[in-house]
C-alpha cells in the first residue's frame, strides 16, 4: 500500500508561521553539530526508561559512502517532494531528485516508546501522552520535575539535523506492543501550484473516525518492514523509539558524535 505526506491548506484567518528561522536553525548555531542532538536525544531516552532497567542507545550515521539509494527512499517521500521544492519554504539546500540519502538513525532500547492514544488531538491538561507530545505539540512536554530532558526542545534537534527538516519516528510501545510509524516535516508556510499550505506535514494514514483533518500513524507491517530495511533500523519488536533523519547534516560524523557522548555523559 502507498502512503502519502499531507500538508493542510492554509485558511485566511490563520497566522503565517515561519518555524525555520533564527539562530536555532543556522549551521553555526552550536559549535559541534552533534552536541545538542546527543545531549537532548539521550536525555529523553533516559526519561523514558522502563522501570529501573538499563537504557541502550544506538546512533548510526551513514555518511555519503553508505547513503541510502534514492530508489529505496522514494516510497517514503510520496507527496513530499512538491513541498520540498516550493519557493520560500525555508530550506537552504534541497537535495536533487537523484541524490542518494545520507541518514542518521537514533534508536533507544529499554524504554517505553511513544505511549498514549495516537487519535488524541486535545489531551486533558496534565495528561501523559508521549505520542501526542512528540508528534502533535510544539514547546510542550509532559515531563515531570525529576525528568532531565524536554520533548518541547529535545525533539527539535532532529529535524534541525535534516537538510529537508523532516524526520521519521518508529515506535514500539511497551504497554500494548503496537508498532507505529509516522513522518513529520516542518517547513515555512509555502505555496504549491497556487495553493497556500501550513508549515507542518505528516506521513501517515487518514483517520477512520470521521476526523478527516487528523493523520494517524502507519501500522502496516509490510510497509514498516520495508522502511526498517531501507534505513538499517534495528528496532525489531523491542519497545522504544527510533528516529530516522533523512539527508542528515554531513558534519554529523561518527567521530564528533562519539566526542559528544563522552563530553555529555562520561
């Protein structure tokens, strides 16, 4: 089955949002490109620890030499290309349509995964819904005082590390063992063929509960297996979260990521 990216059309009453701006998205925003990604990513993995067990984090960068062939990435970009090419969308370096895809894969194990109801779009105040906070909320977190990471900030380092400001999230949830895949893209308000679109896009399924505006995660096992094979995801059926960053910053090398881990956690 084919799944397509979706961006909502913009209404006249909506404010133009330009989330890709300022120093946060500049190439020199941090002295080491891997520093914030390692710090925030591992902190959030530690906060999602199951009981008192150990947390294992796997970070893989392909570089150009082991980049994913464009043909293997294509099934996961349906409906996205036209938005990536839109003028004024905020992207600085748009990959050519034939460019292979350098990728960063960040996976945690021994964690809960993105628990919570994926169909929920307005959770009760104070309610815990990790799925909602990761995919559907900006600047908000359900972390407690004892937690050290903040999904409101930490999740932003991953799209920032992508030349197309987009990521995929694959999670296996510890509470129900469901395996869910969703894509998320954050651009500027932009025009495609004369239609104005909002910045946020998602790869997923249309809702079946009558809410046509809600994009739900993919549960298709064959599609998820193909995704895992294309991007060398080692998740399997182990609970946790895998974040795939396509066309990642090539300054994110194995060497500077190891240095960032040692500086932040040794």
